[in-house]
């Protein structure tokens, strides 16, 4: 009888240990390389929903915002408390007008496909860069892109000049650092789950510039959860 | 009767039962499969190539049906008839080790089936490539004038260039109906695969290589384009909708695209079958 | 306590960790903490690779693999270690007893099979909904890669490792394998590799799936190196395992055991081993080149720098196609070996069965480009590879014929091993016929890279190999352990698994034909029902394996009912020995006089003397 009790205890201990290990594994995987969802505050103008997105793109995200990858390039969004957070999954209302302001603090790396240098999917297929309305930029000036392929939205963000003064080191960057300001407007449609990504090969050190942060949600990729 | 046979066979003639049942089942099932099941096997009739594939699938399904019937009849019969009776001692069955007629029949029949399918598939393939990518020098080329459309795959979107319209590049694939199309599929970075499902076209997009596939469109329709080769994070989201439209609609669409393209045309590299774009940003 | 101080798994782990740091330090000395041309990344690629290699070397030293070579260098005479005659410590160290290695393999592969299965369950949780992301999209790709890679790497040795190692010496009348230390090495390499593969989650995972296609491979995070090292270790393990089997079967057969008296299982192992020895080195070389591309900035596979992704694809599939026959052939071997026992008839068409096995082995070298039909290979090649792939179904059909005719007019007993073998026919028929569709180029245009091909290989590999793996377990575990497995629970496990397996994978043929590509984290909304059905069936299938583990624990740990020496009344020689088989197998080397299929013929033993007097009975 004693042997049997020991066996029973042993089995239960082993099963519990396995359960704990599997639990750790699954919880690590659900958080690994992801992003919490940021719900964008909605205004109503003339009965239609309108949202404002204020975004920063930075050359190195820094140890506070990313202890694991301080040197990754990243997008940041300004939340309702005015803090810059590294959250790239955004909850947006359906059939809304979205006004986007992006402050780009990173230098240019150039587009792989020059075709993407023309803004598409925005109101009038144009955008404003530092106040000037443009319908194309030189592909070599592109630093990042904000693109939602399902909407046909592609916006190339021109970069900070290489010799600009007071360039930003680690994020979050302040307005006194050298930056470009890009503004455009697009519209969401029906409810759905749409990915957004950058198209500029800006992940220095990975083959074709598309590894690392370019393939990690929470940095250069995210979702628009439209509902 | 049984005294004259070398191996006395008490009981029913199992072989005859199985063969008769098999023939009856096959004669019933094969036409049913060929008429009702086969034509409903995807990808359907969205293009000449898709129809070819559906015919091919139908022929294969019809040829395979008797094989399935044989195994079905055999196992249902054998597993019931030859089970060890419940209770009683464990005795052995007859020591049958071989019968060359059975071996010969099986090998011949399976060889014929296999060679027929290979031959029929080759015939379908050599007509026009059956919608698959044939590499830079295709051998199965349909005759006639072809509209060239380049499919550029990149991480993680397909774009399309039309060399006969000034190399205009677009984000959506729109092609005219009743037209022979020559796709040139290439990639700018990783390996992707251009899969136009309803049109029955699939061609891998390789960096630095040109992959040619032929398509003959039928009537106007929409079709989905998916990436069919794992290419990184957004492989699962690398899909879009394409359209087959009438020739006049296509003409007006492409004019509109050319106007939009005009602003970026000066920055574009000239149309080529492959591109080695800058920047490359290698890991060293 | 004294045991703990010797060379065993514990010292292996300790020295493995030491080796890890040594490797990391060496890499840092070569290239510094961050290389200029790596730009701003956080990891030094070379350090990850050298750290793992150092870890593996340390692990092997800690287990004691260098002890004998050093002893010989110092002039000690050649010898085998004293086989400890008992104690469970043997199972956690370098043991040269082939039976211990067989059981180590069974448990080790079983554990990694369950880990791969957990990853599969996580994949199916993600695919329950096309819009809800349970796992971030990049992590999902790592899960897909982990599941596929773990299964392919581990299950290649699923039959040869446990059953080959345990049974081959006994079946040929020998006391050991030709190279006992290499035998142990193959096992521990596999275990080290499995752990390394799972640690990829700490390095960002890998985005390529189990095929590791370039150039996405070079673009991956450092977790990609875990995949490359794992598969290279698997390749080395497979090469040595195959080599050992061939050497043993060719040179150590007992007197009287001519080639025509050899059990068909041994023939199957032999044909698989030839494939392993020839194909695995191609994999090792390919992965080595990929590692060089990632660490030493070579460009074998980078087109923009002069390389070619086609080179990778072709090299990989030259290994990859024989690899899937490495997975399938042992299944054929087990089915043909077990059917005579449970139908009480000799194996029908012995020579035809052998030509089927060897024919599949030979033809498997000539078909690999069917994985590349639409990838842009030269169009001339496609009809040839379509023909060769279709032709390979002819020798495969021989196995079916021999099995079916063995059942013909037999006296079939529906024991648990027999049920799994019969299910093989059903599953492999579906798998094989779907392979006919895939081998036809026009049809392949739609089904390549879709869930149809996924369903095909799950039917052939899981429906073929894994079902026969369980058949082997239920059949031989009483011989290996001396204890019975509960028959009723076995039957429940079988039906549970068989029904859930078909419910899971049959709809995937439809999903593929309806346009769902492989390895995707989302799918068109109209395929939601199929995916949900498949996911729920997959959870039920996973639960079946947990039930099996419960049976194992219940029967082998708690109930422990002793098994008879020959519960299946088989004429094969391993069943004429006591259960479990004594340490030296035979007290006197037997002399063989026939094959083990003499059912219905005048009774005569397979070999004389046929049993060892020592051990339990």
C-alpha cells in the first residue's frame, strides 16, 4: 500500500509540474512579440465618428520602452494621457474619418519598390509634409511607410536629413529633436481586422532590411481592429 | 467437383464474391463520381486553365474510384469473413505464401493506371502549362498575342506592372476578359507564390528570377489572390481581390492608373523581368 | 549518491551549460559584442551558434562519450563497458545495452512527440477564428515551425530508434548492435537537439516553417539558428543510426539467417537505413551552408549577392523527399510484420514485399522536384518528375497487396496492435491517393502550398507512421517491460484516435481545394466552419494521446500485471525469449532454420536454441 501511495503522489507531482511548465510556455507565447490594444478616443463631428492618431516613428526605441530590444526601430502612439506608448494594435470605429499626424525622427533608408513613394488611399491621394502638400516623394528619401494594404493605404514618410542637428537618440523623442511632420486622412469601412506595416526596409542588420522589428508586432507592424 | 482440384476449397468461392461485388460497385460508382463529384472539384471554371484542372481532377477521381472500391469491398469482406471465431482454440490459416497470377495482375493493372494518369496529366500540362509557373523559358506556350502582366511580390504585398502600358505599376490586379495573359512573376526579397485561386494560376515568386505562367480569361469576375509560400510575418494576410473586366473597362482603368502613376514614373526602374533593388541591407 | 557522481545526464547538463558559456565567450572574442555590419541588433549571431555548439559538445563530454576514445588513446584495450544488469540509472546515462537505448528512445521521442502535439493544439486554437489573434502573428509562425520541425526531426527515428535498436539484434540472433556507443550517441544528440529547438522561443522564434526556405531563413531572428542546429543534430543522429543498422544487419546475422529468412521488419529497417545514410548528410551540408550565410556573410542562397534560393530548395528536397520515405517505410515494415501474427498466415509475397520496400527506397531519389512544380523550375523537368512520382505508387502498392493477401482466408484477431495496422491501410490509402492528385502537375497548381498537401502528408505520416508507431508500442512494450498494457483502454485509445484523426484531417482536403494556403494565421470567412470543426476534432485527438499516456502510467506504474513471454503467440524469435529480454539476449547464439512466418505449416521453431534459460519467464 505504501508503494502505491508514493506512486500516486509521484504521478500527481509530475502531472502538476508538467501543467505548470505548459502554462508558462503558453503564457510566454501569447505575450511574445505582441502588443496590447490601444482604443483610440472617438469624437463625433456632424454625426460621423472622427478619430485623431498622433504617431512617432523612431530610430531606436530605447530600454525603457523595450528592455528586450532597445535598438529596434519602432512606431509609438500618443495615448490619452499624452504619453508615448509602444502599442501598435489600435481599436478604431467603423466608417470613421481618421486624421493621422506622424512625427518621423528617423533618417531615410529608401524604398525597395519606388512605386510606394506615391501616397495612395488617402483623401485626394496626397498628404502634407511639413506643411507642404505632396503627391509623391523621392523613394530614396523614404524613411518608413504607414500602409494598410487592405485599404489600399500607402503613405511613405520622408526621413530626417543625415546632417540634421539635434537628432533623437532613444525614444520617446521630443519635438525639439529633428523631425518631419506628415499629415493625412483616410477612412475606415466595415468592421474587420486589418494589418498595417511598414514597407521601407528599415531594419538595419537583417537581410533586405525586413527582419527583426519589421516582422514584430509592437514595433513596425500592427493591426487596426475596426468595429 | 472439388475432388479434382489440387487444393480442396470447402465453402464459398471468396475470390469470385469479392470480384463480382467490386465490379458491380465500380460500375455504379465510377460514372457517379465522373458526372456528379468530379466537375465540382475546385478550382471551377473561372478560366481556361481552371477548367483544365477541373477536367484533370475529374479524370483522376474517376480512375481512382475503382481502386477505392476494390479496397473497400476487399476489407469489408475480409475483415468480416476471415475473423477468428469467438472462443475456441487459436488455429492457423492455410499456408498461402504466393500466387504469381495475382502478383502479375496487380502489378500490370497498377502500372497501366499509373502510366495512364501520368500520360493524361502530361497532355493537359503541355497544352499551356495548366496555370502553373514554368520558369523563365516556358515550354508549354499557347499561341496568340498575349498581354504581359508582371507580378511583383514583396514583403508583404503583390504589385503589378503592365509593360505594354508604359510600365505602369498598380496595387490591384485588373485584367481584361477573353484575353491570353502572360504572367511574369518575380520577387524583390523572399520567396512568395502568386496564387490566383479562381483562375487556377500559381507561380512562385523568386528573387532575381522570372517565372512565367499563362492564363486565358473567360468572362468578367472577381478572384482572390493569395500568397502561397511562407514569406514572413504577414504571409497569412498577403491577399487581395483581383478583377477580370471587359476590354473597355480595362482600357479606361489602365488610363486612370497611368495618370496616377505619372507622378512616380520618373523614379521607377525600367521594366525588366527581374529586379535587384537598392537598398539591400544585408546582414553584413 | 555514488551514481550521481559519475558521467550521466546530470553531469551532461552541467557541462552543457559550461560549454554554452565557453562557446559564447569564444564568439565574442572573435567578433566582439556587436559587429559593425550587424548594425543595431541586440544579438551577436555567431555567439548564439557557437554557444549552442559548445553546449552540445559539453553535454556529450558530460555524458561520457569521450571516455572510451581517451582510454584507447592511453593504450587501454578495446572493450565494452560493463553492462549494469539493473537499475534505472542506466536510462539516464550513456548505456551500451541496445535494449536500454531502445527504451530511452521510446520515452524521449514520446516526450517530444507530446511537445510537438501541444504546439499543434496551440496552432488549432489560433485557427478557431479568422479574426481573433490568440498569439501574435509572428509567434504563430514560430509555433507552426516548432510543430513541423519537432515532428519531422523526432519522428524520422520513431521506429528505428525505439524498435530498431531494441529488436534488430534479437531478430538477427545477436547480442548487441555493431556500434553500441554510436547507438547511444544518436539518442543523446536527438535529445540535445530537441531541447535546443524549444529554446527558440527565447530568441525570437523562426519564421520559415520546417522547410527553412531561404532567403527568409537568413532574414530570421537568432531563433532561426536553433532550428538549423536542431536539424543538423538530427541529421547527424540519423546518419549514424542508419549506419549502425546497416552494419549490424549485414555483418552480425546469426548462422542460418540467410537474406530470404530475414523478417520483413528487418528488411524495412535496412531499406530505411540506406535512405538515412544517404539523405541526411545532404541536409547537414545544406543547413551548414545556411548557417554560414547567417553568420559568416556568405551568400550561397542570397540571389542579390550571387546565390540562389533554388539551390536551397533543391538541396533541401533532395533530402526532404527520401526523408518522407524514411518516415513511411518503417510503417510498411511494421504492418507487414504484424499482419501474419494476427491473421495466422505466412506473409504473402515475401519477395514482392521486399521489392516494394527497395523499390520505394530507390525511386524516392528521383521524385524530389514534385515539391517544386510551380516554383519556376525548367518546364522540361515537370513531365519527368510527374512520371517518376506516379511510378512510386507501384512499389507502394506491393505493400498493400502483400498485406491484403496475408489477411485473405486468415483467422484475424482484432487485438489493439492489429487494429492500428488495419487503420494503416485506410489512412495510407487516402494519403496515397491524395498523393496521386498532388503528383499530377495541373492538379498540383491549385493544391501546392495549400491545406490539401497538409492533409496529404498528415494522412501518410501521421496516419501511416504514427498509427504503426502505436501498433509497435502495444505489440512490443509487454516484451520490453515485462508488463501488460490494458487491452480495453488500448481499444478505446484506438477508436478515439482513429475517429478523431479522420475528423481532423479529412476536411482539410476540402479547405485546401477551397483556397486556404498553408501556414496562414487567418483565412477567408467562408472557411470558418471547416476550421472550427478541424480545431475541435484536433483537441479531441490530442486528448486521445493523453488517454494513452494515462494507460501507460496506469498499466506500467500502478497495475504492473506481468506479461507472458508470448502473449500474441507469434513465431518470431523475440517472443521465444522471456519478458523482459535478459541483458545478453541469448545465452547461446541461435542457429536459424526458417523465416518467422510458418503459420499453417508443420511446426518448427525459427531457431535453435531459441531461448535463454536466464531471466524471468
